[in-house]
C-alpha cells in the first residue's frame, strides 16, 4: 500500500529547501545527513528509511538526520519547530503499525548514532543507555555482568531501546519481568521546541509529583524524542528450560496455563501460544523438522528461568507428565541443551519473519479476555472465507488466517497472510476486527501501538474523555502539533 486516502499532508508544514539542508549539514556534518533534496544521495540510500519492516507502509522523505548527541537533537527540533518542518523519530524501524515511516515528506530523525551504553551499576542492576542502543547489544553487555534486559523480542537484533520505550514493547517475557512502565526508572527526552527534559532518574522510588516519564513510555514519538533511558535490570537466571507441547483445543490451552502457573510458579518466565496454521507457515518457509511428530490445533511453549537447572528441569518434566496424564496435553518435548532451546524458540519467535517471506501480512495485535482469545481467529477466518478471499491465488489472495501470541498476557497476534496487500482484504477485516474487540472490552493495540495503522480506530478502545485528555497532553508537550 503506498497511498493513504484518509490522510492529507498538513499544508501548515514547509517544504524542505537547500537552505534547510545546509543548516543541518553544518550542525551535524556531511556524514550524518542523507540528503535527497540537493541530490547528493540517491533514492537507494534513502529507501531503508522510507520503508517499514512489513513493506506495507511507504514513506517519501528526502532527508534523514542522524544526530550524535542530545544537544544536536535539541538543535534539530528547535530549528524544525521554528521553520515549520515536520519530523518523524525513527529507531530500528521494526515497528509493526507504520509509526516510524515518514508517509509524506517528513524529515526522519534516525537515532542509530546515539548508541552508547553510558553506565551500569553492578549492585543495583541499573543500566543507562542512549536511545539508539540496539536491544541485543544492551542485553549482551548485561549478560557479561550476570544481568538480563527485562525485555526480549524477535526484533532484538535491530530494534533500539529508545524505540522499545517509545512503543512500550511487551515481548516474550513480560509475564516474568513486567511492562516497561515498571522497569524504566527514568529517561531524557527532547520536546518539539528543543527543550531537554532531564528525568534520567536511577531510583526505584520517586514519588515527587507526577511521574512524567510514564507519558513518554508508549507515546510513539508524539510528544518528544527519547534520547536516554535508565532501566532496572534483573539478575540473569543461571538455568533456563523450555518445553513445547501440542493440545487439542483452546479450552485445554487455558487449562495448561492454569497448571503452569500453579506448578511452575516462580520459575515460569514465558507461556507462548501458536496455532497449527502459524506453525505450518514457519515449516513451509524454513523446512525445519517439526518439534513433535503429530500435528495439533494448538501448541504452547513454556520457558522456565531459575537458579538451579536440575531442580527446574525436574519441575518442568513433572509438569509435562502431569498435564499429559490429565489429558490436557497430547504430546510434548523438553529441550535438553542450549541448541534445542534455541530451535524450539525459533518455532515461536520465527513466525513474523516466516510470514514476511510469504507476501503481505495484515497484523492485529490485540488483547482480549482469555476465554475468548482464539475465537477472534476463528470468526475472522470464517469471515474471510465467506467473502471468497481465501485461496492463495491472485484473485483470492488470502493464504491463511493464523493466531499466535503471548498467552500469558492475554495478547493475541491475529495475522492474515496474503500473496500481496489488497484493499479488498483490508475492507473485510476492518473495522470488523475492531468492532469484535470493542464488544468484548478488549484492546485494539496490546503492545505494538497505534502508529498510522490504528490511529483512526482509537475510539474502539478509548472513550472520548480519554482521547480528549490525550489531545490536551499532546498539546502541552507540542503546541505546534508535529
Ligand atoms: P521504530 O520502529 O523505529 O519506531 C517505532 C515508533 O517509535 C515510531 O512511532 C517512532 O516514531 C517511535 N520512536 C522510535 N524511536 C524513538 C525515540 N528514540 N524517541 C521517540 N520516539 C521514537 N513488539 C512488541 O511489543 N512485542 C514483540 O514481541 C515484538 N516482536 C517483534 C518481532 C519482530 C520480528 C518485529 C519486526 C517487530 C516486533 N515488535 C514487537 C514490534 C516493536 O514495536 C518493535 O520491534 C520495537 O519496540 C520498535 O523499536 P524500533 O527501535 O524498531 O522503533
Ligand atoms: C511477536 O510476538 O512475535 C511480535 O509481537 C511480532 C508479531 O506480532 O508478529
Ligand atoms: Zn508480540
């Protein structure tokens, strides 16, 4: 999709001129500016900043700025504010709702040069990094100190800590470590007019007035650019174990979840769900041997993290035996070493990547009370079938309607895999899915944010009073409205 019929370029914003470009080059140096305005750089140089990870949203920016310091971010934003130039902050560009893409001709402010690890307190576990630090780099640094980053997700090799905080990313271990709203201790951000907000607190407790940093967590770049983050990191567990098992119904998945919580309690660190459709697509792309011999409508992956490998592995084996005896689980396997742990995780973590190889994917990241979680996938599949779109041909472009996600957090990823993006498919899915969720008091965005994709659907999950308050907050931080 390359056009946005519902959106119009805001005519208040200026077009970029060679004079503007000269200012930025003077400020940052030639190497930190990708310039398609005065034609020094080609469309190929700019392409990676104009296209999102799903190849669903296309931008038209001609200028990418890569600041190296907070002061430079501040000067860029002040200049843009004074000259009415629109901007889009960009981290690793792995967002899944089109928020990091400059769909008109906004200037991209890419944070990749601000990637330093600034400080780590080995006693408290407090890490301070610049916003452009890649999540995996931060985690590897922490591993060398015996700690772990309290967030993990499939895009860890590319996404930035600043992007994670800006989207309030949830990921694979939220069940264990909680949301960034709890683990982020402080941050530094720059407002649209260049004001630097220094709230880089390193304390766990700080009840002096409003907790303003919370507004930046999940704000998706709308109220300022996050430049530094301090975060509370837990001790890395000495032992990790993983089980992967098949189940006959979603009812049984819920029973298994209850049993896992009660039998594995403090060592449970992830409880993930995959349906057969999602696993068949991963198999189609990777050709890897499936973990279990038989095929089942549902699979779960359980991870435990504790301090005693033998004790944890005994507990996990006992759990698996018990749920099989009770007829909750049909078949299961336990990873016996690090390589097997990784390969079992790949069946879950590899789903988005596998889908991206197959064409276009309509992604719905939603939260629904657990009992109804999978019904959305079934109802959506029936609707797509009824509309005559299922078929994996050019005329019937939908290949499959699949579901997976963070069962432990009641967070479903409903994905509609297609040969190519097709507005007929989108019309069948939206607003149907959002209405379905609103009827059950769910959330239309559990962890990916609103971005461009869901901006106009916010009313399905937030009432007018709340949307009004959000507008007031946006106005207080950014009166011009970038
Ligand atoms: P970008 O994509 O660059 O930006 C995302 C948004 O944040 C944009 O609106 C952008 O303007 C804004 N932004 C970026 N940096 C800043 C900054 N420094 N200051 C202010 N605003 C900024 N998400 C989950 O929640 N859980 C998952 O399990 C998960 N798994 C994923 C797996 C894959 C394979 C992929 C591709 C994505 C996944 N995501 C997941 C999506 C997720 O939102 C991102 O991966 C990540 O949090 C975005 O970080 P980023 O640096 O790439 O941000
Ligand atoms: C995941 O959990 O795999 C991510 O949120 C990405 C996705 O939804 O595809
Ligand atoms: Zn997810």
